[in-house]
């Protein structure tokens, strides 16, 4: 199945003829669905055995990271880095510094990208498009949310009406809980800067912009393609 994409005007450059490709209707597969695919292809491994082996594999990776090791497999590579501002006499302080895990494709996955089929489709009904997110405190892009910090979104059709309670920047936890940013510092179609709520707890979040586009009554929702982590 090819990756579907549509072209949208790129508001991050000064050239009005510049467009960017945005993936459309992207589906995902869970671990259980991956196992179903394994079994459907005639694997002699049972579903219970596959679940057990993967659980042991995931637990081993977790223990290795906790013990300070990097991970290097054909599927992915994980390496730690330390974030935060230090002075020469400083030691690591969890109130100011934190460890970030950097995940990159392994050799086997990295070789796939060049051969994946793509297909151009017509753009869907206009909606906010989140191209990138910068966490100002950590200096990372499309990775981290710092609770109580400042976030910057770049994209298109991002401008919201603060007087409409349904519009705004929202962070959606994995359990579906939505937390709205109370303070918008900059509110432009291609750039929104906001205060990240200090109430966010550690975990994974989906970043959304909800807006009613000019001349339309329907609420449109755009989401960043990469999940963000509150550490």
C-alpha cells in the first residue's frame, strides 16, 4: 500500500510557489496486529509464543537502557543524551537536567525508506497542518514537551480564535485526556507560540490544533505526526 500525500503551500519559506508534501490518511499497526501478520504468513510460532518473546525482548531493552547501555539492532538504535544547561561546577540535577533517549532507524529499517511506494492524492478538506514543533526549554524538535515551558508550532492554517472555547492548542494523553493551553503568545496562520500547561504529567501526548477556518463553521483538527514525550 503506497503512502498517500497531498501538496500544501509551504508557509515556512518566503517563496509563494513553494509547496510541501503532507502524508494523508496514515494508518498504524499495533504489536498485536504485527503478530497477526506473522501468524498469517505461516509462521510456526504461535500467537502466545510471539507475545511472550516480544515481551521478553521489550523488557530486556528496557533493562539495558536503565543500566546505561545503548541499543543497536537491525530495526532501531537507541542512545542516551543529557539535556539542560550546565555551568562548569555543576553536577547532574534532575530538577534542571534530564536524560533523553534518541531513537533512530537501524540498518534494516533505514534501507526500506528508499523503496516505499508513494501516491499523490487530492488534498482533503483544509485543516490546520502541523509541520513541526519546537520545545523551547529543551531545544528539541518533534520529540519533547516540557511541562510549564514554551512550545512553538510551525505549519499552515494554525490561527485560532481564543474567544471560542473549542479552538486552541491541545495535548492529548494516551488515555484520551485533553489538556488545553491557556496562554497563546503568538497566533499566526503559520506560527503559534504557546505556554505548555504545567499540569502535564510524564507520558506520551498527541499535539493538536483545533480551529474554525475563515468562512467555515465546522471545527477542524490538525495533529502533529510525531508523538511528544513529557519526561
